[in-house]
C-alpha cells in the first residue's frame, strides 16, 4: 500500500477478474487499485504474464507518479521474458495511465520486493539470481537496489550477497547520487528502508 496526493494505492495479486479488467492468464495476475481518501475506487489495473506467479510486492508514490514493483511470470506488454520469474518496475500517473515498464531477470527467479521515493526519484530493492541487470553475481541470491528516475526510466545499482557470518557493517558504497548503503553480512539479512531518503538498515533476524 502507498499513500500519495489524492489517494491510496493498493497492489497485490488476484485469481479472478477485477472490475473493468481482463484476466491475462495463468493462476495469478498482478493488480493495482487507486482509492480516493473516502475509500472509493478511482481506477483498477490488472496485468501480468501468462504464467502462474505474477504479483505486486511494493508501491511508492512520488510527487505525481506511482512506481510498482514485483514479479512477472511471462512477458509484460512490450517486454521480453527471460525465464523463471522476472522482476519488473512499472510507472503510472495519478490517472492510471502507464508511463513505462522495465522487466529484467536472468532466467531464474528475480523479484522486486520494495520501493520508496523522494524528490529525486524512486529506490527499488529486490533479489536477483545470476547476472541480471548486467551486474556481476556475488552469491547464489543477491540483493539489488536501483535508483529509478521517472523522466527517462534510467536506473543504476549495485548488488550485495545473502551470506552467513557475524553481523558487521563492512563499508558504504555510493549507488547513485545521494544514496548510500551500509554493506554487511548477516546470518539472516533483512533490509528495511529507514526513511524516504533512501537509507537502509541491515538487521539480524531472531
């Protein structure tokens, strides 16, 4: 769920056909719904690949644009399906018009799992296997962070691994202008956005 100017946005997955929409195929489709502040639905968007595992995991609202991220089990319109489950990012304006989509993966299971926003753009986190995003893999299952600038849908990022070790912050790296990561290796890695400025925290679960 995300709250922005003039409304509340909810995303997820459905096995059915939502109002005014068409089911794409497979078991699950992704969806996004905008409600006004009185709880009245303003628009609905249902989409996905032809497979069974489409889902929306994260939404964030910038000044006027909504970014949605999740997984696609098949090609989204205008995109190429790599295989397994691909990660995707999609932009909508406040009226529900799609402004751009980017789908990426490495033929295995890749997911966009979270997003936050500030005045300069969106910060998307997720997991990737292999060399998706043209980034060298570090481990079997890497975390990625992207900064997305809506005007051009340009994105940049780095990855760091899920690993087993003591909880230590090793160093910080600049991902994009104004965004830094504290990189550590933990027995269990959970990455939690601390604020809309793009700072992240690693914590040990349990």
